């Protein structure tokens, strides 16, 4: 299953729009596959209310490891706004970005991991780390696994195994998404609480995988508002 999430703000306050549906400007689809352009979610499909200004829509993936394009149409104050997005779908069962043998080779030269990696459930560690990277909402990954994705995975495993779980959970609860000796980076309000390894974050940022999912409206005139609504 894959889920699209939208939070709608007016003057930095979560606000209920008149309507919010999945609909592209041509009325052809709500969500489509990028590989075949096949419609996955029909045009005009309403998103589900979670709480005020917070909406989601979950759909079944026709296959694993797909990438989708979608449009969210929001009507508010007599005006219509559309926001385009991409979404990495759920991975196929057992589809890890890297094998345990590849991770073994990486960790041979990664200082500070050997005592933790040896003897651990390696497949479980890789699976958990990949689920965090794919599900955190911070990144949009290509459909074909890249070396950068593998290195991000290894670094997320490194954090899972070497950072005390109580400390990691405390960081997540506070909304800290990455932390280093200089300071912390706190999450945007629309994102879930998932702590990401600092090097994994940097690698994803450098590769252009970072994305943004919330729709914002500022206190501007009618003409300014049209130009400054962003996704």
C-alpha cells in the first residue's frame, strides 16, 4: 500500500478547505504510474480527512517498486489550487536495495560498526533501515536502486545499531530528523517523526532525493497568492 499525504495551511494554521481531491488539470487521473502512464487512482477521488487540514489517501500498488505522479486539487475561498507530486511506491516483497554481502563489504571500511554488525540479524537491520528511509516522507527515490541509495541504507543501519534506542526515540519524539555535533535539524510540521542518520541525509540531499509535501498559503493579495503557493 502507498499513501499520499497533504496538510493545508492558511497563515500557518491548519485549515479545512472547501474540498480536496486527487485530480490533474486535464481531468485524466488522480494518480498514475510513471512507467506506463496507467491510471491507478481515478480523477476526482476525494482524500480522507485525518484531522483539520490534514488529509491522506491510501491505495494498493499494482506492483512493487513503482513511482507515481499525482495532483491534489484544493478549493478554498472560492479559488482552486493544484499541486503536483511524485511518490515512490511500496517495495516488492524482499526487494532490499542491498544484500547482506554488499553491506558486509561496506562495513569493512566503516569505523565503529564491526562490534555491532557482527552477530546481528543483518537482513532485519537492512529491512528496518530501508523502511525508515522509504517511509519517512523526506525523500523521493528513483525506481532503480542507485549506489547513493545503498550508501544511505548502510548509514541508516549504522545509526540503528550504534545509537542507544532510548536516545533515538527521544530525538524522534522531539521532531529531530538529524543530529550531529553542531546541532539538530527539526522536522517540518507535515513530516512524520523518523530520525535519519546525518550522512544518509546529506547523501540524499546531494543526490536530489529530498522533497516537500505540504501545501502552504500566506497572507497575500489574490495575485500574489497564485504565484507563491508552493508544494
